[in-house]
């Protein structure tokens, strides 16, 4: 499988020490293993290269988030920039599916290659540092596997035991054309187990902070930390339907076990230049103009009215009938503006304002998600309407609600289901346009309704849970190269 194999020779190096920023570290040479891991600085540079894999513009720098949004009902793909993804009409040779697969497995390959290099050269590092770098590699691998399994496999709850096909699990660094790299698809359950194992191991050895670097705050927000691993574990367990563990790991973050996080005072306080490293950001994929040289592949160009304006906000999102928790006085409506010129009949988000530099960071985990994950998990495990779940919901909602709107109380809800509905509604609004909505619908086995076509006028047919094309095709080239070891998804 072409993209699963990561060459023995390829490794990312820098001349300077581990104090360089993630974005400053770029491939400079192709060297043999004994040189690539010859110093502590080079070993750390190789570790950081894994984040560069995640940062691929076809992956977490923007495109992967955009594709998840495109399958939901809250945006209109006005320019058809996602091809047939928003119509659930991809073919097995889709370039979009191939690019995500390639980028995801490249990140996994980088992580595996560095893990092997660290093991073979552990004498060059002190034991604590070696554990930290290994933890970072496992964090990168877990994140990549999470996004890949959700793109290419049905949700965890599709079968009772999650035995349906997932993705190949690659945990070894293979040399080019190694036949052992030709792996079949593991079950979704097995993939989730591997993700949880990696994140749990990473949580144990990742630092709370990176104090011995030039820019501590930057590294704390862009490299794996205990808070990032715990937050990601809470998300994985939420998707799995293991609400007890989702609650546990979210609460650890909320209680300050891994550092102090809080909401900013304004709803737009975590977005735009100078706002990426606030107390609300737990972990992001950073960008700059060099990382997004093409106007086709950046979040601000795709989402912003003054950029390409490819993705408009759907009337479904704005209407209080189809989005009942998005009140007319909600302060987050100030982050939605009317387009200009040709697009004056459409609305657009301002979450990604850096159009000229195309340097908006991709907000992978923000603190509001952790609060809402805890609220949902607590509500789902409680025997009645839980006051703590209501309190955490209010932390997010109260920042955005109209000044005249009352906070929720336990008496605001008829039953536990109505509380959970309000939490899911809040999650839809707060995390909008950040790559969550469609997968949130799928994990609760919901149907995509009121979804508009690219003209913003015609509604598409409802898309139910479990539909074959809710997931991407395994790239046909990979299926063919594997000599059918890789099984294609049904419907392709």
C-alpha cells in the first residue's frame, strides 16, 4: 500500500535545536538511520516532524475539518469545492479520499519511523526525555488513526461489537516495498482500542508544559501535552459511547489536573491573529502563509466571505426552527456576516479571518468542547436531570446568550433527554465550522436533514445513519495495489 509505507530513509531534520517552532521544522535532507538519530536535537526534530504530517493542508490544517462540515447540514458548498462529498456521491477513485488517506498515513509513518529511531538510539537521550518523545509519537499516531477511522469506516456503534471494517493498523516502521506492510483492515473496535492505548500511554509520559524551549506557550498549544491527550481521550470515549470514561477524562481537564483552561470573555476570543494561544485553546494545528501557499486549501479562504467564499452558512443553521437553541440574541450570531457582491444573499462565518496570510490555526480541541463532552457524558450516566451537567452547559451557553436570557436550571428540562438535546444543540452552535457536526450526528445515529444543495435553494434528500456513502471510499489505487488485501467499502 503506497501511502502506508514510510521509507527507511526519510526523516525530517533541522540544523538547530529542539527549541525551534513546529512550523519552522521542514524537510531538509534524506539521510540514513544512523545519521537521522545521531543527536538528541535530531531525534527531537524527527519527533516534531510527525506534527508536520498532521499539518498537511489535505489533513488537519483545514481540509479534513472542511470535509466533515461538508457532509453536515450547516454549510452550503457554494463552489462545490468538496466535489461530491456534500452530495454523498464520491466514487472509488475520488481524489479527495485519496488525499486524506495519503496524508493520514504519512503522519502515522512519520510517527512509527521516529518511534523506531528512538528505540534504537535510546542511549543518546536521558530516560525521561525518551519517554516524552515516544509519547509525542504515540499522540500523533492516535490522532491520525482517529480521523482516518471516522472518514473510512462507519461509526463505532454501527454494529453491536464494533466488528465492522475499520482501517489498517500500522504500528511498525516499514521500508519501501516491504510486503509485510500490506495489511488488511482491522475492525473499528480494534482501531479504537489502539487509539485509546496510544493516548493512554501518551498521557502518562507527555509533559504538562514545555518549559525548556524558546516559546513555551506556542509549544504548549501545538505539541502534545497531558491536557491534549486527556481531552482527546474524552472525545474518543464519547464517540465510542463509553460515557463513564468520557466524563472522567474531561473532568480531569476541567479540574485543572493538567493546567488551567477557561473560556475567553468573548465568543470570538479564540479566533484570528494573536488569539490562537489563549487559555481557551488546548491543542491546535498552526498555519502560516508558507504552509498554505494555495488559496484553495486554507480555512479562511474557503469559509470567509472576503476569500474564495466556497462555504456559506446554511439557512438551516441560522433558523431557530431548524436550530432551535440558536437564539436570535445569541452573541455568536455576530460571527456570521452577509456576503458581498455576488454573494450578498449568503451568510459566512468569521471564525477564520486571516485571509491574506491564510494563517488561521485549525482549532482541533478547544476548552468548550471538553465542557460539553463532560456535560453530555454526565447527563447520559445520571439517573435524573443532573445539576453538574446543567452547570457545565451553562458555562458555555452563558457566555453567548442574550443578556436578558436566563441561565438554565434543573427545572428548565422536562427529563434527561431534553437536557441531552440542549447539550447537543449547544455543541452544534459552539463548535460549528470546526469539523464536528456530521460526526456528532453519526455517533448518535441521527439523520442529516434540511441540507441545502450548492445553490442554497434546493434541499437534498435526507441522509440516514448507516448509509453506505456516509464514509469515504478506500482509495481504489490502494485496493488494487494491495491485491485485494484491502477490502473496499460497500457502495463503491
